[in-house]
């Protein structure tokens, strides 16, 4: 019995089923967390994992999670694995191999597409997603390698190489795999064509910004502008950095009728009670926010230089957050040691920080705690614009900011 079992389920088949099952379980967990809005373990607010899973690329049309598509694909592949063994009728076995080749091509194409999205569009990686993608690529390699070793015996002949022929011909293998790749390409094209420009478009928020005096708060634009959008940010957030330099352009394009209220929302539980799981990337966020507010209250003219410097590139082509020591030194350079020490210990810095954090707390719905967030009236979004023009379009369509 053991020899029969080993013949029907050799090591390669067990490995194939194991890889598919791994990817299936991860996809199921990701889908469940997307539906329930709960954060994945180790994916605290502002973490690379959170930014990937909370991005607009994690769902189709902002509604259906792509992990749900992967779940269905891997479940179907797992079922097919039970029909590719030598104990299955030849016609069914051939069909099973054909199907799993198409699925393998689709899995490989999707893995390549979403890895590229994480690297070159989002700029960050989700370990759960990458584990599923790597498992999927190994599945594809294993399936293609194995199908070239699958033969069927010709009727009435002995079991020799001369009496056998390939179950799936090489040209057919290529056709099936490229058909799967084409399906992945169609998915990518559909995702791009129906991609929403913002996520969490229907957030419900009481007007907590009313307690903030625009003339006594850090702004980009005039505090007297008729349309003021609140921006929740973190000085260690890469997505905040991408949007930061669009804000001044948006104010200019709106001819000064638009302004942005800057509200620091550090993604660290040291000062932000709404953060349940800290990540190393936001370790200094609270102190960096306090330093920024210290500069603002000490010298408002110096704040703009400080704020832009915080998001500027130091070297190379990739932005990295400033170290706490470097930021403190820059603040002292701009406003002086005595002024820094005096304002740092003043209550107004902490009061404004806590007001900002309370606003942030009101935007957490369904466990979605990502930033940057933009608020206008009682609605909020997490925008992902490519430039200032698209940012304005997002504000108009998603937040109902009046047209110019």
C-alpha cells in the first residue's frame, strides 16, 4: 500500500500541493482582513505592509480584493492537483494538466505584475504578498518542469520510452502557459483602467477641525482661503513625502482659493493611542512631530523651510526619513537653542499634537489606519495622486471640494 501511495503521490506532487496550499492560505487571510478591515499581524499603521495592503492596487475598482481572485485561483489549482496523477483516466488527466498550466501562467504573470507594482509604484513591499508570489512562481516552475516528464503508455505496448508519448506536447505547453500570462495581462489592464484615484472615499467624520484656529496652525496656503483641506501626516511616512510637494502646486493651481491645514498624526503609540501595533519605521514619529510644531510656534517663517527640508532627498534617488538627532539639530539651527528649549516645553505644542491625533482617531473606520489622509468637511480619503492636477481632481470628486 505504501509503494502505491508513493507512486501516486511522489515528492514533487506533495511539494506542488504544499506550495499551492501555502499561497491559498495567505490569500484567504489577506481576503478576510480586507473584508473585515482588520490589520494583519506586523502591519501596523504606516508600515510598508500596511501601505501596500491599504493601497488602491490591493483591490479591483476599490471593491473586490485581488487576494480574493488569488484565493479562487489557488483553490481551483489545489483541486486539479488531485487529477494529475497516474491513477486518473488519460483524458481527465490531460485536461487537468492543461488547466493547471493555464493557471500557472496566470499565477506567474500576476506575481510579476504585483511585484512590479510594489517595487516601482508603491515603493514598498508586503511580506505576506511576496511570500504568496514566490510560492506561485515556484508552482509555475514545478508544473512546467514536471509536465515535460509526463507520458502516457501506448495501447498494447510495454512501458518503455519508445512505447510512450508525451501527455502534453511542448508547443501545447507554451500555448497554455502564455494563455495564462495573457489572463494576468488582462487583469493588469483592467485594474489600471478602472482604478479609483483614492481609497476610503466615504469616510464619516464629525467636524473636529472646527476647534482649530487656522490663523494659529501650520498651513500651506492662506488661512483665509475659502476651501481648507486638513492633511494628516507623519514625517516618517513615504507616501506623505510623495504628496507633500504637490500641495503648494495645488494651492497655486487653485489660484489661492485652496489651502491645506497640516496636522501631524504620528503612527506611534507613544503619543498616539489609536496605534495598536508599533513598527520600527515610525519609532521617532512623535518626537519629530513635536519638533516640527516647536519650529512652527517659535518662527512661522522658518517652518516652511523646515517642513520642505524634512521631505527633501538627502542623497540618491530614494527618500529616507531624517534621523531624530539631525532633525533636532536643524530645528536649533533655524530658531536657536534658547527658543527651541522654551517652545519645546510649552503646552501649546502638545495641545496641537493631541488635537491632530483626535482628528486622526475619527478617521479610523474598519481598522484602516493608513496615512496620509485628507479631510474636507465630514469626508476623508487616502489619496494616491501622481501629480498636483490629479490631486485636485481627487479632492473635487472624492471630497466634493468646489470647482475653481
